[in-house]
C-alpha cells in the first residue's frame, strides 16, 4: 500500500519539469495520507495545470460518516467492483511525488520494522490516481498493484506498491487507456533505508 509520500520539488520546479501552469502555493515536504494533505496532481479534466488535491477520494454519494482513510489507495484489480471507485474510472490523475515510504517487517508479527524511502531516477515522478470533486474540493486515491520483486522484498507484509508511470504511460493513463494495461507498471525504483530515531539496524538492497 502507499500511505506516506515525499514531494521535494518546489511548485516552480514542478511547473518546469512538466511544462504546466501552477497557480497555487505549495510547500515541499513529507505527507501522511491519514492527515488528508493537499498534494500536487495533474488531472485529465484540466491537463494544462498542476493542482493541489486532497489525498483520500471522497465519492459524490458520501455523507459525513464516510472515512477517506479507506480510499487513500485503490487496488487496480478491483477498481470496477468498488462503489467508491467505479464511477471514477475515467477521472484520471497523475500524483506527483519525489518518493514514498514503506516499512519492511523484520519479524513475522511486524514488531520490528525497517523504514525505506523509495525514489525514482528523476527528481519527480508520477503515480496513477483517480480523482473526484466533493464539496468543491478535488480529492484523489493512489492506484496500487502487486509489488515487483524488488518491492516485494521491502513491503513484505502486503507485497503491494503504487502504479508507477513512465513518461509515455503518463499520457496513456490520462487518456483513459484500459485500466488492466497498467497492472504491470512497476518502473525502476531506488530504495534507500531510512533510520528511525533510536534504530541501530539498517538494511540495504544495494
């Protein structure tokens, strides 16, 4: 799954890399999905601009009891089956990130964990997302798929990862190419072990 992101680039750098307009204030940093932060996305309804959207898709039918923590991620295998996501299969967005965090279980119960920061070859890359507008706020969910062999070693409790898009795949995703064609979008990623306070153990694949 994917619940913690980093965006290191400034708004100006994002605009330059993607050749898009950006008219919103944005402070780079780490983002916890359970706090439902606003992070930069490119939505196919307005592909010329980078917007800020709230992490945690809220469907149009939701009421106050709806918990967006349940829609931080959307499994690509079941998008058409879930009422929270099936109405939005044509609402595609690119979630712009510098990387994301996952925890490797060091024992079977998950009592000991190693934090990894997963990044790509470029300063910013795109994850596949679905969007909705609720109460005038753009919201989104990150689409996930089965982990590639590299990520399966790190995220060994769930063996999942975000759908990571290459340059040509970004355009195809926004153009609403069939969802099934993106199940194997598992671009080359670079894991780095991140030491937590008080941790004296570090694992590295490289």
